[in-house]
C-alpha cells in the first residue's frame, strides 16, 4: 500500500515515506526489505514525471540520502532530456539550484555542515551549464565572479564550480559532448578568463583564509594547462605562486601549479621568466628541504602531505628539465642551481615508491639517450645540430664548435651521470630470466607469476644503463666492481644489494669493448664464486647461485672465447641441477639451454687439453646429471643436448650421440613394456602413468628435434645425403619403438576402457578427476606423437602401409565406440593429417574412417570431409566420396 502511494505522482510525494524507503534501502534490515525498497526507488527513477517532485523533496527532507536520490533523478533528466523541456521549467530549475547553492555557501556553518550536498549541487549546476552556457546563460561568468566577491565562503564554492567546469570541458568532455559544443565552451572560457584571472589574483594576494586560498590554487591548477600564456608570464601570477610556495598549507598545491607551468613548451619567448622562476624556486626549496636531507628516509617517515610533496617535487623537476634544461645550461650563473636540482632528483629517485621512481626513471632515460645520441653522432654534425635545435647550414668551423659543445655538455653532466650509474645499479629491476625471488615473509622461493610492470621497468633501466656505460665505460666498471667488493667484505651484503648489482652487470652485456668486457667479467665471476664458497646458509647460496647463472648467461661472447671458463660454468650449472632449493634447478636448466644455444659449436669439438668433446663427456654422465631433475627440467636439458648434437657436422658422431641421448628414455620405456607383458595392471598405477606421460612428452620433443636435424641437413652432396638419411633412420626407429608397442599391445584400448568406465560410473564430473585427466593426457600425447611422426616422415608410402593399418581399430574404432565425454579431438586431427599426407594410398580406408567419425561427430566430420575433398582433385576420389 505504501509503495502504491509513492508511485502516485499526481500529487506531491510523501517525503517522510520516501525517507523511510531510502533508509530501508541503505539500512541493515532484511534482504526482502532492501529488495522491496530497491524496486520502489527504481520505479520512481524511471518515471518521466519524477523530476517535477525534486524541488518539493529537497525543500522538505532532512535526509542526505534522500537529497542525493532526488538529485540523481534530476541529473538523469539534465543529461538526456534537458533541451526538450520547456524554457520556463529549465529556468526555474536553474534558478532554484543557484539559489540553494548561494544560500548554503553564504554561511560558514551551513557550508561546512552541508559540504557533500553543496558539492553535488555544484555538479548539477555544471551539468546544466554544459547545455545552457554560453547561448542561454551568457552572464554566467560575470554573475559567478560578482557573487564570489560578496562572501569568502561563496567565493570558495565559486572556485570549486570553476574547477569542475574546467575539468568537464578540457578533461572529461570526450564522449559527453559534440566537438562543436566542446569548441564553443573552450572559446567562451578563454574569452571570459580575464574575470576569473583577476578574481584568482585578488584572492591570493588579499585573502587570509586558508580554505579559500587552497580552493583558488586548486582551481588555478585546473586552468594552467590551457589558459593564454600572457595570463601566466605577463602578470604577477608566478610571483604570487612563488611567495605562497614556502607556506606549508599551500606548498603542495602551489607546487602542482608550478609543475603545470614548467610543463608548458611554446618556444624560447619566455625563457627569461622560466630561468627566474627556477632560481627563486631553488632558493626557497633549500630552506624547505635542505640539500643534505636524506630524502628516502624522510619520505619513509613522513606524513602523507610530506610524501605528496616529494612526489610533486619529482614531477616539477622532470617536467621543467624535459622542456627547459637547455636554457639553464647557457649561463654559468644557472649551472650551479641546475646541478643542485639534478642532485635533488637523484636523491628522490632512491625513494621506495614505485610511482615516484617511474617518474624519475622516465626522465633519466630521456636525458641519457639525448647525451648518448649526441656523443654517438659526433661524426655526423647535421644530425647532432638537428638534435640541439639548430636548423642552419653547418660550416667547417661550426662543426668544430659543435663538437666542443657536445664534449662540454658531457663534462657538465659527468658527475650527475656517475651518481645515476650507482642509482641504476642499486635499483635495477628483476630480469625475466631470474626465477628466484624473496617472498613477503623474507624467504627465498621460486617465482610463480611474472610481473609485467617489473619487466617493462627492467627494459627501460637496462637501456638507460647501457647508454650510461657507453658514455663512460671505466666509471661503470669501477662502480660495479667496488660495490661487488663490498659484498665480499660483508660491508654491504644483503640479498637485494647483490641481486640488483648482478642484474645490472648482466644488463650491460655487449656495451664494452671485448678486451675490457673479458677482464671485467673474469673479475665478476671470480668474486661471485668466492662469495658462494665463503657464504653460509642455503638461502644465501641460492641467491648467489641465481646471480651467477644470470650473469654468465648474459655474456655468450665471452664464453665462446674462453673454453675453460665455459666448461667451469657448465660444470657449476650441473652442480646447481642437484640443488633442491626452489627455483635453482629451473634456472640452472634454463641458463644451460641459453648458453648452449649461443655456444653450441664449442661443445662438439675437441678443445685443447681435452680428450673428447664435452657433449660426449656429458652423455656419459647423463643419468647422474638428470637424476634429481623434474620431468619438465629433463625436457629442457634434453633440448639443450639436442642443440649440441645438431651442431655436429660428422654424421657418424651425430649418429652415436643420438643413440646415447635416446638410451635413457628407451631403457625406461623398455622396462615399462617388460612389466606390462607380465601384468597389464601395472599400467593402471598413477606413478607408472605419469612416467609414461613424461616419456611420451619427451618423445614428442625428440621427434621434433630429430626432424629438425634431418631438415637442417642439406642434400648437396653424397656425404650430407647419407647424414640426413642416418638421422631420418633414427627419427623413424625411435618413434617406431614407441608407436608400434602402443598399437600392438592395445595399451590405448586399455586406457580408453578405463576412461569410459570411470565416466560411466561417476557421471560427467568423473572426467574432471585427476585420475581420468591423467589417463586422457597419456592418450592425447600419444596421438600427438603419432601425428608428428606421420606428418614429417619422408618415406610416406612405406610408412603409410606399415603404420596406418594397425592404428585403425585401437584408435579409430575406440573413438567410435567411446562415450561422448571420453572422445579425444586429437583423433580427428590425426586422421585429417593421414588423409592429407597419404592421399590416394588411403582410398581403401576412407569408408571405414567416415563410418567411425561421421555418425558420432557430425559437425566436425563435415569439416573433415571438406578438407578431404578440397585437398584432392582426383576424379576417382570424388566418385568414391
């Protein structure tokens, strides 16, 4: 009954009843009460006449939630129906909102008490302005300025309205208004800004009211990015802002305004004003934040206001230097202030805040790139002149002068760049290759998820440090080795310090001359190995091990040139493969693969002082080396050895290496076959199933590897032809050993029956159990292995006759007989490959294939048939279809 009363809008709405309904919606009553209240309020919101009740509701209610509900209704009308309303209704609502705002903001007590309500009314007024101003409300700005001069609280609220209007027009207008309307509003604001400008200056110079000055500064901050430059540089605005900067209450807002000014870039016309602004600012900053202050520590212990000041300071410096650093370099009087500002920025860059560091890093990257490009292009004066903003033709004397300017500029920033190198070393982000991290509890663990932000940050820091290294190799080397010596002495030993140092060392690979890089890396690895020996504790050793692996993996040029060092590194990696600390084995296998890919030729030739190639030595100890590795790590290790064997040019040696490489999986496979012949039940054991799965996955990899070796062997001469045939033979025999047993011993049939019976007994959810998933994984890997083999084999007619017929019943018949949930789509993929590869040789088997797949998989079969027909134009095949 109450709900029906509210829905009747033919008479003034019952405001107490509406208050109760709104209170029920926001209250802690039952779920049914809230749902009923929600239904009533939604009905009222959707009623097109509800907005006519807004004034009545606002006048009668004392509930803030009810007021917001009424204003929400009004906001919807303004947004979608305002221009369709009669003029008298628009004017009436506009005047009422304006009167309420003035009434509430003219009194200090009501303004503070009803601040949320006033803010919402301001938003409503700005929404109206977007429709009516300037065409239907030309006097709005003069009226607002006049009202602001009547009371300080009204003035404070007027500043809030102006800020909202600026944001709506310049920041949030896209998608809300037409381009023509946006252009019209911008022109109106520009043309009438003089009144606003005069009001702001008057308030900032005459008012003693903190809240009003803060509101004015906040409004100015919204305007400064778009107002005509004359209002900034040809008035007392900058002078006024700089006077307010030392006052703690206004410091952050003033700094935000100065940052907006610093980010403006319209040529050299106002360079004098920029220099004056910067120098006054730096003098004031020294009294606020003395240069000797430990900024990272002050930030960590500071209040939110003090932390915001450091953040704003970083934005100011980076914005100013990005656009105006050149003008500070031209006069000797300004250089000391410039270098002091850069020193501040270096110190801010050490602050433990990701967003602050990103702001600083972005600028450091651009500055270093600019210095590097100028240095790198000294042999091309035209390019350098263009970078420095010179557009005139260059004469020979000018070229010499330009080179002198470049060297002078490098010298100017030499001290800053040296400190920046240490910053990059101390804060280097984690590279993708590093898998060992410190968790929130201080434990060393394996990384489970990549942080894309960190990877992006690493790429920027790596680029910056490489440029810094090119600018001064000796200083880079000196700082890194000095920091490493502190790790050895224990003076500076922490996990983080060692990590960032080694990540930095790895990141500059290739930036030094080869001789210098060789000398540098020998000292680094020597010290790291010594550190690993003298440091106690498994966690400590795991951190050192991960850093050794990362560093050596980044310098393949050095490893290729120093065999003994390469062998030492590889043997160290083999040691790490037995280390069970989380992440160490993964990183050892990944690093080994990375090194082999870059140095694989070194492993297949007999080095000086060796009796056999390292690959042969490695294969002899293969079982011991991989004994403690997980299956996925063994696959990575086998991939590494495969790359070594691929680099062997002698076909007989390659043949021998392949046999030795396959010995372990073949032996394991043979053991499973032997056990299965005695009792098939052994194949139902989950551990055995996992072993079968791992062998099959390894088989798929080896199949691809062998095929790669085969295809990499050209056919230009008889020797190479024999080599390729030899590899193909191993490719064939290896898979034949696995595939034939699978089909002939009906292992596939047994696993299929287990899957089907499990699903039949347990229903659809049985297919989600770990046991059934494991069985299905074995089936899928088998089918993928067979498909890989049949797709890539060369002797197609022979293989088609030998392999395809035995698979018909175990694979195709099983697919037809199986439950729908137990069928594998890989069967269709396999037989599509068979038809595609073996064409006419499969004519006799086509009806049988269709019979098995068509009925049970109609939609997929239609695609399958289309593929079959489209691949062959033979009339006999078409007739058969």
